[in-house]
């Protein structure tokens, strides 16, 4: 009798211990989504800041997710293929690549309801609007190897009937540098996003008024949030929760700072037709 | 008179040093970069990138440069121990059509030994003193940015920036400050200039200055940018609820200045590539285009410093700030950004 009571007590202790000590293990095993982010053009410090704000924001939402920037696209693919990442925010140009097929765009960032970066050619001297031969254009390079990017840009200029014999490109870090270089006569033209004009008008209204916008040269779909097929990104419930959290981002101080730094003000649902005519 | 043995020792020492210098390899490293497929330029023209040392700061310039240049390029790192003559002799073997000289020593070797070869120089602080701009075949990028350019960047963070105070030592930067005052006036900046004799003179000069101002501007005057002078200025502007802006280095923004605009090294590489393309195509260039200030700048903004004076950095400026330090939200921990 004593022995059986002792055995029962032992079993009780063992059960209690099992429940108690396993509880945190179960909690730790609760899935956490990794949202990998790759922006070839953002500098490290800026990414650190965005990461901190992004994760601070995610902590205020019911979803368990971490924003995780990577330094090169190869790392992004490896994380996606190994199942270590469920979602990715990556330049839309990668969607059309072979490995990009594993990405399912879900949301696209927008500014004033526009899901594209629109780049326009700006000149100071109107005569150059048709002929940029042996001239220098200031531009930011995004998502591509510079020489390839420059070749593509020259093709776009030629499609607009602009002469580009021996046209040179000056790479700058930010669009405002390109406009300032033009304002100070350091280059002959600049290709910048339309949003940069508003900022220049504030900094240097006289210069802004002296510029001529020749036309839209490029239309790039902003980097979408994509679910990674085959992993937890394929889970419709988890994706719906993430989508809801992203759509509410602008309502939080940290979320708002992330969005300001990324020059966006909302996330909208992706539609396949958004890819048409865009890079 | 020295004993014979001692004299011999000196001779041996001098001879050994001479032998070491003579035998030292001219280059620390040589790397050939083949042109990319589909290059659209004359591939018979060769470029030599000459680095004064293996300082990694040069590599950031070279990386962007190579991303744009389609000619065959040889990258050479000079050996500190080799003589300039030995380096020049070895460089001749590469038969360069143009040099990109990075740093003072590289620029001087090219200036003195390759008078007929075009050169683009960058990262040479005293280029005027070295008379680098005298030859028509020489182009270059100065270390000093255009003050108006920097002030436009500062205005991203401080839209109402108008009255700026600058301390300077006339023996170092008198003419520069005078010309800058005129230059920035055209862009709506009223620059009040206060001469100082030395770092210890700054507090007196600050307290005697009776005008109002929005910010104190630091530029590359060795008297004003030394740490003691900065500490004094920081204490004084903090007491008055003002801010410091810097055109020197982002370390000042990390130390409490509101904003800094510093050199963007990859940008220098692209600028050097454009100058290379122009020289190699024999395009005539006026002097002001041959020797030019850096285009673009690395803007760092310290949100803690902004918060201290109740300044709100406009949200539409955020995408154009290269580096943001600290937090501007009350109650949030102030955490400085660090490299990953």
C-alpha cells in the first residue's frame, strides 16, 4: 500500500515536472515568421534604424514575426529555400527571375495611392531635352549592376527619341543629390522620382522652378511584401494576419517612422496587372 | 673625429637601408580587371588605378569606379617602403593611358613621373599646394564640398535654417570663409563669421557675439574641429538651446551635433569615372569642370540633438537622410546606431 502511494506520488511529480518544464519549450516553439528584407541600395545604418522600428512595431501586433534584413540577395534565396524565412520584401525586379517564382506578392507599398516609383528626366537647359549626347546625367542606381542599369536607362531615353551618343552617368546615393548636382551645374540632367521635386521646392524653390521635366523615363513597382511558397508563407491564416498588421502600420508611431523612411504611406493588396508596364 | 669602427657602422646602416629600399617591391598588390563583355569603348586604352596605400577607404572609391569603367583596368597598391622612382619604373610597364590616383603620394608620383599621361586624382587634401590642377590633362575631385550643397542638405533636417554662425582661424581658412559667406548668401543663408586665434579663444568669442543665430557650422578649420574646441562649442550651444552642424565628418553628429555632411566615398568613384570618360574621349574641359568638388554627400542626422532643442525633422526628409542616429520619440531609449 505504502509502495503504491509512493509510486503514485512519483508519477504525480513526474507529470507535474513534465508539464512545468515542457511549457516554455512549447511556448518557444510557437512559430515566428521571418520577414527577410533586401534592398541593395539602402545603407547599413538606415537599415538598422528601419529594422529597429519595424520590430518595435511588430511587437505591438498579435503576430509573431521579425523583420530581418539581409546583405545580399543570395542570402535571401537561401533563407527562402531552407524554410527559415516565410515572407520577403524585395525589389519587384526579382519577381521575374527563376528563383523569384517562389515569391507570391501579397502587398505593395504605396505613396498617395501610387504603387510605383516614377522617375522623370529633368534638365535645366530645355535644348538638352532632346539631345543628351556627351552629357552627364545624375541618377541613383537601384536593384541592378550599374552598367546594365545604365544600358537599360539609355534604351528608355532612346525610346523617348532622346539622343544618347556617349552619354555618361553619375551615380548618387539619393535623388536629392542628383537634383542638387543639377541645380549647382555639376551635371546636365538628372533622373529622379517625382516626390523629390516637392522636397527640392522646399530647399531651393528658385532651382526647382528653373528645371524642365522632360517626361517619365521609368516606372518601378515598389518592393512588395511576398509570401514564400512552400513554407509558412503558404499558410493563408498566418498571411492574412500579417497583411492586417501591415495595413495598420501607419497608425503606430514606429510603423509610421518605418513608412516615412521608406517614402510610403500605405500598403495595398497586390494585383497581377500592377506588373504590366513596370520594371 | 669618430672612431673608424663607428663610422663603418653608419655606412653599413645607410647601405642596408638603401638596399632595403632598392630591393623593396614597388607594389603591395597588383590586380588586373578585364573589361566586361559588350564594352562599347576603345579597349586599347588602359587605365591604372594607383592607390597610395592599402587603406580600405580607397576601396570604396575603386568599387564604384570599376562598376562604370569599361576599359581594361589595373589596380596597383603602392608599397610604403619602395621609392617613388622604383614605383614609377614599374608603373611604366603597364603602359597606362590614364591614371586614377588615390591619395597624395599616388598623385605626386604621377605628377612627377608621367607628365604626358592624363590623370584623375581624388582624396588629395592639399591639391592646390601640390599644383595638381596646372596641367590640362589632369582632372580631380577636391576634398572640400561646396558649402551651398551642404547647406541644402542641412535644410532637409532644419527647414528654417537661415542664420548660421561660423568660427574660424583667419590664418587657416580666412579666404575660404569669406568666399563661402558670399556663396551661401545666394541660397538664403546668412553666415556670420567670427575669427578666433585658437581653440581656447572660442568661449570668449562665443560669449562676445551678440547676434542671433540658428546653428553653429563646423568646417575643416583645424582650430575649430579639434576635440577640445568642439567640446567647448557643444557646451555653449547646449546652454543656449542651439545646435551644431558639420561639414567635416559624421563623428561630430555622433558626438552631439545635429547634422553632418561628410564625403560619400562610393560617389567619388562614380565622379572619377565620369572624369575618366571625359579625359579618355579627349573632350575639352574648362578648369572649373576639371577640378570639381564632390557631388553628393553623406547626411547624418542626430535625432537626440533635434529633440533637445524641440526641433522636428520633417518626415518627408527621412528618405533623403543617409544615417539617422538616436530616437526622436519621447520616452524611447536612446540607442545609437551601430554597424551590423
